[in-house]
C-alpha cells in the first residue's frame, strides 16, 4: 500500500491531504522566503496530516521510518527561521489538533498539556486559579506550547523565572523511530535540556508538564519614555539587576529611510529615543518599592514616567510587536541573544546597518536574565521588490555575526541560521550531532535543518557559499 | 483581474499580513475544518502567492485548484471575526467580499450563488417566491400593518422575515410594538430584497438597481428613520447603499433593538418582568459589524429576572453559521457551526435563548432541536411583544 493510502487508513480521509492548495498553505512560516533562494529547497510537503493524539504521532513516525520519508513537525508556524518549513517535501505534521489540557494539579501547581495547546489558552485557563505561567512567548495568542519548547523558550517572564527549560518538569516525547517515552529530571539517558530547543529535529514533544508560578497578590505595569536611547539602556540594565521585574522590554525606533544622514550615528542621534516597559509581580510592599525605584531611576536619567493606565495599555499590547509590519509590508528579523552590557553597542550597530541599507527599523529587546537580552530588530523591507529584498535579507547574517562576536548567539537556527550553529554554540552542536545520530538513524525528522541547510538535492549548502553569497548581496545592495 | 478588483491597499495587505495566526483559532470555519487553507491566514497566504504570480494565474490556470480556492472563499460566514482579531487592522472581511466578486466574474462561484442571484433579480426576494405574496405574513399572523404614502418610520421587513414561516412572528411583534407605542410608521408599498445577499456573495453587478429602488421609495415616503429586525438589511441600507449610490441617504437606519432600547429608556414601553433566566446570542452583522451590542442587553436586563452572558459574546461573538450565504453553499458546515454555538448557549443554563436576527434564530433553533432538553430560541422582538401581551 502506498504511503498516502496507509496514512488515510490510519488517520481517516479527513485528516490527510495531498491537495496542492492545502500543501501550499503549509509550505511556509512567518518569514517570506526570497523566491530566488527557495528553489534550492522543496518547501512543498507531499502530504499534510492533521494529528489529534499521541498515538497518531507514533503511527505516522513509524510509517515515515518504514518509507524513509522526511517529516516536518509544525505548530502554528510563528517562528521565522524555517523550522516548520519542509526542505525536501515529505510529510508535514500539523500538531495543532493535540490541543487538550491533560491535567491540572492545583496543589502542586503542575499543568500537563498537549503540544498543540496555545499559550493564550493556558493564560485564560489559569485566570481563575492561584497559579500563573512563569514564561510565555511574545506570540502567545497563537503559538503552541510544543513549538515554544522546541525553539528556545525565552519570552515574557524569563527575567524572573528563567527559560521554559527551567519550568518544565517532564515531557512525553515521541522519538523519530516512533517510540514514546517520558523524559524527566531523572531520565538518565537524555536530559530535558538536551531536548528542549532541539527545533523538532530530535523528537516530537507530545505532552509537557509545566511548573507554574504562584499567583502573586500584587502586580503592576510600568512605562517610561526616554529622549536619549543610551539613558534608556542604562536604566533598563540597572532595573533588571536591582528590581528583577517579571518582564522588562525596551523598544526603540530608527526610522532612517529617506534621510540624508551620513556616516555612523550613535545612540544620541536616534531621533525618537526609546521606551522601556514591563511588569512587576510580588508582595504589595515589594512591588511598590520596585515601582519607586523605577520612578527614581527614570527621572534621574531624564526619562518621563508615564501614568499607570498607559503602562497597562503598553503591557496589554505586548503580543503585537508585528504591528509595524503594515509599514513594510515585509519585516526582516533575526532574534539574537546578546550580553546586556553590550546592548548599546549592538543597537548602534543595527542603526548603522539600517542606515547603510536605507531601511527603517524598530528594535525590541526583552531581558531574559540580568546578563542577557533577547534582541530582535524588525527591519522593514518589501518582498515584492525581489532583488532589493534579497539584498536586504543579508542583514540577518550580519546581525548574527555581530552578536556572536560580542559573546552572544543566534536564538535559534532552523533552516536559515543553521550556518551559525558552529560559531554560536560549538560544543552544543557536537552534542547535538551525536544525539541526532542516536535518535534519528534514518534522518527523517525535520531533515536538513539546524545542523545543516540541506537542499532539495540532498546536499548541504556549504557555509562558505552561504557566507560569500550573503556578503556579496549586501555589497551589491549598497552599490545599487 | 485581481489587480482590477482589489484596491492597492488590499494588494498591500496581502503582503502586510504578518502570518501571525492570531485570527486562526477564532475563525469558526477553521475551528470546524482544521485545515490551514480554511483559515483567514491560509487564504491570505494563497492570495499572496497568486499576486506574486502576476495576478490570477492560480485561479485561471488550473481549474481544480481554482475551484478548491473558491470553495474556501465561500466556506466562510463573513462573520468578520478575523478582522476583529487582526492586530495589523487589515480589513479581511472586505477582502473576502472582493475575492468572491472575482470568483463570480470569472464564473467560478458555486452554483447556488448564481441561482440565488437569478431568483433574487427575477422575484425581488432571496427565495425566488412570488413578489406579490411579500406581505402575506400580515394575513397569516393577523398583524395590524400600516401602508401609508408618508410616515416617520419605515419598517423594512426583509425577505427572511416576510417569507419564512418561522420568522413571521418577528414582523408581527415589531408591528405590534410600533402600534403599541403609537409611532407614525408604515411598510413600503413595494419592498424589494435589500440586496445584501448579492453583496456577500460577490454577485454585485446589479446591486445598484436594487439599492436605487429601495432608496427612491423610502425617500418618497419622507421617512426620518428606517427600522428593520434583520441585521443584514440594516447593513445594506446603512453601509452598502451610500457606498453604491455614492451619496448620503436622507434617512437614518436602525435595528429594531435600538428602537426598543430607546422606548424602554424613555419610558414609552413598560415590559412586565419575565421570571426566567435568559441569554443573548449576538448576530455578527448586528454586534461586530453593526456596533449594536449594549442596546439589546439593556432591553433584556430591564425585564428578565436573570441575564447571563454566553462565552464569546458582544463584538467577539461566535458566529452561528448562518451568514455569508454559507447555508446555501455548504449547509452541512453551517449546521455544524450552529451546533457549536448552540452548545455554548446551552451551557449558560438559560431557560430562553434570545437573538435579534431571523437567520440566526432559525439556524440556532434547528441546531438546538438536536439537543435533548433543548431551550427555546426567540427573537428579542418576539419576547418583548409576548411579555406585553401583543402576541
């Protein structure tokens, strides 16, 4: 029996599609792929399957191993690195149907959910309980728990509670061979840390048990405007150390397109300054004290503390950083992790890149710890201007290169950033290769991602070729 | 073809869509189907692919793919929830209408659309019934109907209320209440279908002549206000006619719940208390698209013992599945959506489920009849008239 027929008999006709229209709808993620590059990959899945149970995942992976067909797991596809985009066709697993809250232990604050549960649904579910989510992504209204766990797990709440890795108790995983097993702190043969952030290449997360944070009696949002970006960075860094908010965000705007500025311009030249905003949780006295510190530090550095209702508004808008896209209409970005003490330097570099490419840019920075920030500049471009867009896309390489040079790293790799894995995290990559060989002998799961960018011909794209191509694009973009 | 029909802004929007998927989980059709191509995000992505391929190649080059895409366009209740959820504020609803127009012009629309258009234009009602029998509801229900040359208020009855036996009680109730409060009102001498079904189906070619007829007749009656119990008719008269005719109209258009609210607030209508727990289903075209959310609630709260809100209500109300011509193009899907909404309404524990749209009332009633221990669905106008003792 053919693969398609077997899948249909296993899952039912209404859960399997080979329609061209459907496969096209699943052939992408958040980031538009430059057409001139995409021919290298076969991003059109051959078959899309919608799964509803862990047993479905087990059955499909077993079958894929038998047929040696590539499998791409997909949540809501809200990442922009190609992690959920096929490179060699194959089977695409739509995991959003695994969307049940499995159990809630209110005494212990433990919540077990299936991988397709959307973060915002958990936030809503917990509203009437005495627990909160310790960490969740900026795309919480649509992104799924499994996908966030597979892609790094830094987000709102990380400053206070760490990454998702630190807030997961156990996971039921399905290995590429179709074996189902539970991984917890005492699993022995593999650690949660090894699997979380593995970008769907080592296993599919089936069910995850999250350790919740106790709901605190007092919460408050805060917001300040700064005319000088440098002061905003200074205050935010101090704030992260002295008051430890639940979340702390800095946003700056560098609208430079059409301006005749020449040469490097620094933090003081950015015309629109910056805002910092965030959220405190804690005991009433604690939160008040933190707010007082915030007020004092802001005023001391020439900032303006905004009223609480404005702060609430900004905090409630935290899921919408992509609003700016309407001005693009395309946004180019790459999330990088940067040491917080080098943030000013990084921002200056981004201003320079934006200036050189005549691109507008908005910078979003989330503090993930006292020492590190998740930095994602949103460069505005236009994918309809094919060559220009292609040259603009080189900006992501430059951004990651600089982050690595500063002691930071790429936040994730997927398809497009896989070239940076060695330079970013050499020892983790070595370990990753061993794990991949061990767990996925047929190399079916998320083939051609994270470790290499494998083309449709089965050959990895050489890093030197990628680097040379990107740098050439960048230079050509400047000249023309 | 796409270039000609879509505005520059709409073509931009297809590229501006962040593909964030925030709209996806709220789309009732996606919720039922589960396939990406059924979701607003999926459809925008497919449109973008067409635009990248210089216009309509996907729609024209492969008939099978084209028909599949068009099916997705018509598997939509045009409830507007996607527009409400879009944080980039893209007007997706208008985009769906324009794409349906494109499908109609290319002869790709479902057969039921063509049949509806033909029937509507021939008989001036959406059912293709005898136009002479449009006011027979008055005879059937015994309503005291006024037909005057001039009136302050024109009651625009609408096709569903006029012709559908289950909905004629709404017309009876509305006319009864208008008489009860002593309004100077009238129905039209010759009411035609408002044309809203043409607008939502994309068969807009002859919409203008319908709008012209209705507006000319209403303006001849020197009416200050046009009232309807049908949110679709209200949208047509208030939003679509001025756009089609390119001018402001000389009358105000309100839904009957707005008039009811005014009567209650002004003390012109006293409704005896109803000892029952009641909930309210927001018709999408009244609440989300028409902005009428508080008025029906104020009316209900003024006389029911207990009012309970269902989940997903107000401007984020869950569609019952009757909109966007879905009942005609995919009745099974429409029925499934109605069952889902009915279950939400049942969960409120209310004794009575009210709404304010003849199509919603019907779809919900059909779905609720499948539940054991099902609740009553009544239009708010009917409930009020019944409480006052007018019906």
